[in-house]
């Protein structure tokens, strides 16, 4: 119905993308805005209010309604410019930091319970009119350059969008996400829903078998110039026919808000210098390369099928390893793995470099893009170290010490069970005597057993239940059955022949029947055979598992993912958590903060490290860094602030670093020792690295500045406090480009934000300290000049 109406409107007023008339555009915009029920799915509820955020089905239906003849068209005017879509983008900016990994529209239902739609609409309206903004977008007169703020320092200039332009960019992103997400290949990660770093790592750990050779593609600092941007436009036009969208993206590139630089280590790290459209546009640019790799993988799988053991031969001791190729791409990081020969890997690498340098015109660092042995050499990917190892390295057998400890635990468990059994029998005996005395006491007071409270049936049931339990325990005990069988059958004088002849036949028959029942119910031979059979089966299973484990170690290789512990220790030492000897030390610059803020800052760094490396094999080493170095550095910082000793601080704050809140109750922000021990592999996510939380300090200003609105996205709180941004590289007087003094692959916040002052409410200030949000999740253009 929508397409028919659009055709009528476009036919009547001759709407063309090249030169649309103002009056016709206004009529089409009013048609789409005032009749939202025409763009709904019959299965979804109608859109009652155009200023209400859209749900996932409604937004998908709206985008798919623009699909015709194999392409999407008029997405800016008919989708992005709608007030409902802009309000959805605004809500997504608010809920982004608390709903990592969720789709922008999937987080709406979660956000509706915390912030009503009317409140959201009022919060947005205080800053700009959502309807007027949609009209400007629809009529293609939205001034992008006027909503850009240039922040410059001695070096490179940083151009940031204000909050209104951020909403526009987010609206474009969520529309492109619906258009492209299902069309990307399965090994394309980053900038996608539930397709983050941990998802890529789990794919490598679970799917890659017997890798032989691999290489990671490293780019030189590649900035998207006009030639590459024009090529990006061609890729977009293969699926989208919208001249206004192309023009908007072009203007974003020209003004410097949208800037894509490969090999700069700041993508998907929550830093302010990254635009919200970077991730999805990078995936669009590499989509052709991904599809070529996918076709090559499928072709190689067909040429080298996996054979069953029956096809190889049951008696054969050899194993067939088919040629396999695996690929993982996380934004600008590409890893290619093969299970074949080195010559095959060299030819594959030659093709990859030819395609990237020829078709995509990218500058690849051929020195760093080298082939490595998967077994003998580690490779860095996604900030972690990968290596192919035998299965016994990932799942080692129990050591002798562990076996002894387990046997000791089982013995203690048996002793505890025996003590509980004896206590239960003792209590039953006492309770039984009380019941019997009570029954006989009542029987003496009445004639026989006839009295008002008929409890003899209940007592009989209780004793019968106890008796059944005793019998079951007795029959289940092999030792007790063996003892009673020996006592009742061995050494009895009635078993002698000359004695039996002298006794009456009825007595002998009764004795024989009794012996039959003894052998039937108490004979432990069958039970002992069953136990011996069970022990034999367990032993055979252990031998089989040992044989399989030995064969797997000789024939199979798995992926081991490790945290770069040396780089973590270098970062800890560089930030000042430890001294030259590796011992915890205080950070003096933090003593100007409140106690709770000091603990929250340490907690933000520690939790991010634990979340980022939770899928690594050596997570225990990261736990030690967090639980020891960071915890005691925080304690020493608090001790230096209050001029106290470490013991006094531990006595006051405890090792869990508890601090009182506004109501006087204790809060724990830093992960406790028990919590750290229980941490492990978590759900699929795309965790933000520790770079932003580690290199950012917020120093509270003691000034008489008038109250300002919080810089959090659409935060209406005015009870704010002014904070000054201090960056780690400026405190240390270190250049992040110098890898000898800086941590390799660790990014840094842009220099232009140093010494900037931002008004923050208590909630956003706490979230920035703990690392729940980054500077990308606040409006950095709303800084305040403080002399």
C-alpha cells in the first residue's frame, strides 16, 4: 500500500532524486508523517504516535518497504527523516552504554521500563525540535557543517559532531544496519549485533582444527582519501539507490566528522575520534573481499571433503586431514588460517594482497603480513595471542598432587556422611523412645489402646518408614550383608550330617528354608560381582580415555587463546600501578579525588581487563594483576591521601574496598576476591578495551561556576559538578606513537580533549569512572571554558 501511494505521489509531482521540488517533497513528507499506519506489518501493532520510538519489527518493516527491484531507495527521506526514527536514534544514544551487544531497536523495550517515551520526547525537545529536524532532513537542507565542532591542539585537529548531528548519524547507522547486517558473511565481526570480539574468539576456539600456517594482514596508516571514498560510494550504490544518502556521507567525510583510518588502533574502542558510522562502512567496504574468501572456502571444502573412518578403513591407523581454510575479519584486522601446505598458504596470501592492494586500493604492510607456523609461533589478533597446541595443553590431566587432594576430599566426604548417618540413627532412637513412652502412657490412662487421639496408626507408619529405610541401607551395604551372612550360615551345628539325622524332619526342613532365604537375601556374591564389573568398566574407560587423549595429542591441534600478559604488565607499570620491582605503589595524582571516585576508577580498569580477557586460557594471570596489583595500589593511594598506613586502610575499607553511599549503606565497586576467583568465560559480547578507562582521569574543580546541564546524552540533570579531563600520555609526557615507551596496540584519547572541562551529574560521572561509558557516549562538544 505504501509503495502504491509513493508511486502516485512521485508520478503527480515528478519527484526525482536529482532535482526534487520543495512543494512536492513537503507533501510526501507530510504523507509519510501523518499516515504512519500505512507502513506497518499486519502482525505488528499500529504506530499510534509518530513521535514514539519504533520497535524492531516496525523499523524493519519501514526499511523493507523501500526495497524494490533489488535495491533500497529514498532511505534518507522516507526513513531517516521520520521523527519516530530520529527519536529511536536518540533513545539508542541514551541506552547504548547499558545495552552493549543489543540492537538499537531491541534495546527500546528495555529502556521503556526506565524512561517513558513522553519523558524522552521532552528531553529531546529541550535541545531541538525533532519534527523540525526531520523536515530539514526530508527537504535535504540539514546543515551538517553547522553542527560540527573543531577541537584542535598543537597537532591534529579533531572534528566532533554535536548532539543533534549525532542523532542524525545514529539514525543513518541503524538503517544501514538493517539493510546490510543479514548480507554480511559469517566471519565478518565488529560493528554488528552479537558479533563482537568474544564471538570471533569462540569461533576460533571451537571451529578451527589442525591449523598449520596463518598470517594476519597488517595495514599501514591508511586514510580514506577521495579515491577510496568514491569506491565506497560505488559499493553502497550496489544495494542502495539514494543520492541524498551518498551526498550526506560525502559531506560527513568532507567536514571531517566521518574519518576512516585503518591500522590506527582506535576502532571499536569507545574513543571520541571514532564516528558511529565507521564500523558499518568498513564492513561495507570489505564485503566484496569477504565474499571472495567465502567462495574460496566453499570451493576448497568441496574439493577436499571430510572422509569417515569407514571410508578410510577400519583397520587403518592413518588419519585423513582435509585441506581447510579459515578466515576471521574484525573491522580492519584480518586473520587467514590454513591446514594445508605452506605453498598453499603462500598462494593464498599472494591473492589476498593482490585483491586488497588492487581492488580495494589499500596499503598493506608486506613485512608484518608474514606467514607464521601455527604450532611453533604465536600470532597477535584482536589484542590476544593465538597458538595451535595439542588438546592436553588446554585440558591437562590431573596431576598427582590434584589426585591426592581429590582422594583426601572423598575420604573426608565419606567420614562426614558416616557422622551424619550415626547422628541420624541416634536422633531416631531418642525420638522413637519418646514416641513409645507417649503411646504407653496414653494406653495406661485409657482402656487398652482406645483413647480419643488415635495416634497408634501414625506411630506405626513412622516406625514402618524408619524400618524400610534401615532395610534399604542394610541391603545396599556389601560389608554388613557379608557379616550377617557369615554369622547366620557358617559354623552352625545344624549343618552337620550326624546332627541332622538325629533331629526331627520338620526342624531340618525349617532350617533349610531359613538358609535358602539367607542365601537369597544376604548372599553378597552377586553384589560383589557387580561391583567388580563396575570397577573393571571404570578402569577400561580410563584406559580408553588415556589412549584417545594420547592419539589426539599426536594427531590433533586446537586453538589456544592467551592474554598478552607482558603487555598487560607493561601497561600496569606505565600507568604507575607498580614500581620498577613490580610491587604495587600509589598514584599520587588520584589523591585529589574523593575516596569513592578513586575506588571506582580502579574498578573500571580492573573490570574491563577481566571482561576483555575472560575468554583467555591464562585468565588466572590477569586475575592476579587485578586482584593484587590494582587492589593494593588502590589501598596505597587511599593511604597516601589520608596519611595513613596500609594496615589502617585495610581495616577501614577492608580488602573489598567498601565505601558508604549517600544513605550510609556500604557499596562495593571493585571486584571482590571471591568474585574474581569465580570469573571465567562469559556470554558473547563485544567488550570495550581498557584503553579509554586507563588513560582517562577526571579531576574535580573547586570553582564557583554556575550550574550547567550534564553532558550525558539527553541528561536533564542540572545538579552537576565540573570536571577537568587529564590524559595519561600528558601526565607521563609520553608520545603514544612511540611504541618503545607506550604499550603496542593500545590506543589513546585524542590530545585535543586534554584539560577540557565537562559538567557531569553523579550518575554519568560514576559511569565514566567505572568504565561503563566512554567519552564517545557523552557530548564532548558541550565543554565549558574555565580559566
